[in-house]
C-alpha cells in the first residue's frame, strides 16, 4: 500500500513502505539532499535514513539551520566520546549534548586530561570521520539497554535509564562502528558528514550539576559545516577571551570572586562599586522621570507568603530558607511580594492606577555551582525591578511604555537587541483564560508598536507569559536582560483590588518588569562590550593626573581639588616615576583622560589632556576641561 508524503511547499508524493526519508526528499527536491542532515516526520526530528512506515509530512532539516547545526554538533560529541574511550583505558562516559556554541561531553577518568590529550583526541576523531561510519539507530527494551551498559561498566548510563519514567518501555541506542551510546537522536547520516570541528578546553563538572555528586571532566568543543565558519568562530572566541569580564575585572580592580566568601557571591572593589553606583543613579533618575515610586522590601519574608504566591511549590529549588523562632522564612528570589503588600496597604481607586513600584532589589537564588559564571550567573544579585498594577484598559499603554523605556536604555548603553514572546510553561499557575488574556495583551502591544518578535514556546514565568529583550554585544552574542511579565494570577492570589468607576471592586493586572535586569550581569556584559574601556560617562575614573616631577605636585593637587569639586571622577599619580611609565599604567587601566602636568602647565595654569587612544588634546584651562567632560557625560558618551 502506497504511503502519501506531504512536503513544506505542499507537494505530495507517493512512496512504498520502507523507502527512506532521504530517498523521498531526493525525489521531491534533489538539491535539498546535499544540505539536509535530518528531517521532521510529522513534526518529530528523525534520522535522514529512517524508513517510512505510514503517510505523513516531511520537513527537511538543513545543516545551515540552528536545528541542523545542533544535530551536527551532537553527532561530533559522540565521535569525541568514542575517540576518548579508544585512547584512554577505563573512561566512563556520562552525557554529551550540543549547546549554544558547540558541544561537550562529561567523562569519569582517573587522570586529568591535558591540552596535549585534546590534540590526540582530535587526531583520533579525524580517523573516525575519515572512515565515514554510518550512525545506526536501534530501539531496544529498557532492561536490555540497562544490561548492555551495566556489562560495560557504564554506570552513568545505567543511572539515566533507571531515572526514566516507569512507563518508558524502550530506549534508543546509536552506534557508529563499535561505539554505542544511549541517545534519542537524531544524528547526521555518517561520520563523514561532520564538517569542521575543534576541541577547546577541559573543565570540571559535577555529575548532573550537583556538588554532592562526583566531579567529572567536561571536554568542550565546537563544530561547523565549513572550515571558514569554524575559523571565524575561533577568531571570535579569541576576541571573547581578550574581553573576558573576569580577567578584566581583576586587571581593572573592579571586583573579586573569592572561594572563602563562597561561589556565586561577588565582592565589589571601590571602582566596581562606583560603576554600579553610576548605573543605579541613572536608573533612579530615569524611573522617577517616568512616574515610578521608589520602594524597598525586606530580604526575608514568612514562608506562608511564598506558599501563597506559588513560589514554594513552583520555585522552591531555587530559593534559600531559614527558621526564626520556629517560623519558616524565605530569602527573597524576587521582589514582587513586598510590592503587592504595599499596594494592599490601603484601598485603591481606579483613579490611583496605574501605580508603578520600583526597587533596586537584591535577591538570592540557589544556582548550582556548575552553572555559575563570573558576573553573568551568580547567587546574589540586584535587579532593577518594578511592578506595575493597572486596570485591564491601561495594560497596552503600560507595556508599550516599558518597551520604549528598554529601547531608550539600550540606545544609551550602545546595544542592539532582539525580542521574544515566551508562552506558558508546563509548570504554571492560573487559569487558561488568564494566560490567554495575558499572552494576547503582550502580543498586541508588540504588534501595535511594530516591534518584530519571535515566539519562545513554553518559556514563560510560572505565573505569566513574558516579553524577553535579548541584547546583542559587539561579538554577536545574546544576553537576557530586560523582560516584561504579564500576571493575572498573583493579584488573584493576594486578593488585590481597586474600586472602579461603578463603585464595585475589580482585580488589577500586574506587570513584572526589569530594564537592565541583573545589575551584576549587565556590568559583566558592559565590561565585555567595551573591553573595559568604558564610555566617559560610565568610567569609574574619568581623569588621571600625572606630574612630570615633584615640583609640579602643588599645582597638581590644586587641579585635583577643582575636578573633584566639579564632579569629575579623578585620580592622582604623583609618584616619582618616569612619565612614560605612568602613562602606560594609565593606558592599562583604560582611563579616558590622562592629564599631564609639567612646567608649561604650571606656568600657564592649564592641563594637557591625553586621550585613551594616545592622541593629545591642546592645552586647556581646568574650567574648559570640566566643561568638555560635562558636555560628553550629558550626551552619554
């Protein structure tokens, strides 16, 4: 009996049972075969060589798509695991997924992998790829797969199988040559279609990200369809290393991460704390301009409130708890509860709405050690958090105003961004009706402002859908910062009301939103965006005074005092060192201006500014220099 297949362009073909997807695609569009690595059969990703069993739809997955690239990289990780086991006796394999920029595989090995070992692994991988071994999928009974891996001492695979839901009766195994792995697939057709790859580094990783488990070794790599794409990616990685905020944070004396303090807890030094203060002061001013009220909530709240909000049931694993006088308290991971209590402290009229509560609120979240990363992922951070309570009729205008606020902020800080609308996750609270209303409100606001956006299915907050603004840095990387979450559920749970024009009580809608997001993460992104050479308005030190000899110090002190009085952030280097040496140190610190003071400056009561790029400005009076700095700061330059 013929099988009827429908392709993305609406074309239909008839095939015999057992015909592979590759052959069917070839007859539909012969040119597509060369760039296809897998396909979606009735929406489910499957191997390109899978035989057809029934009628359905086929959508080829191109190697040039994000999904195709992910499949390629995951396939390379299997080859890497095979190469590691070929070369090193006694290695156990754990998991090896593709990730945003490449792939990794975790290994349990008694010795430590070295950079030289990575070269050997790469060489063995090239041999496996040259053999052009097909990836072969086999569906086996769960217990059979468990016995297979147990006989080979692959305890991590056995644990993964044991942890599958009880109703899973079978699993899929993939083999290339003699190597077999537990995997749902799909994979590229064979190792010969691997493209270009590079192993990057080795890091420690706890099994399943839990510090109570065994520490494994994680080998990271990346892969691309072509050598040119790989070469460009490696160039960007090198540039990213040069801009790494952790290294620059040490070199510029901005902050430290100290094991004695604990992982994921940042200690800001004077310059880093000043940078934070500049950003936070800008935030306060901008929020007040837009009609927000500044509020402050406590760091801990009774456990009953977190149960009422749903955080205890849906977010508990990310929270810290303590007990005081036998009463459970939760350390806040978010600021919304205190803001709702402020709203509820008195009767509200529709004439009072919207209310906009803003807090630079420090929160704590229990992130696993394995995911912590400098300022980008921490356990304590401060959010520029706000909650807006409004009538349903005001919702569109408030969402639009927030989106405009984000646009203004990103322009000032020098970032482009993309927008996603994230919908209801599986673990959520609230009615279907409320989720539909909230999602529609966000969508209409975006469409009404002609803001392009993508749908991110199932990635909303547990209490409501959200708009995510992902800023793009100079290396093309994307960072989650601003977000708008629309929430009908928490006002219901906390019985928030307002008196309407009809005299009855009504339920407000709540918008949760941040503009920069985590201040720590935003500073990390800023450091890497500017490679530590901050714009003048953000630089913790705007001017460094350099004296040529000791006799110039008295005038230098006079200039220093004038700069501080005028609000110019200045430092002195009046050491008895050569001027060239002091200038080089100032350049390493990426100071926007170095003000050289010698005989000519003392005599003429001037300063000679040297810019960060090495160019000298004409001699200026201190007052003219202050005016120059103020004008540039006002323009956020």
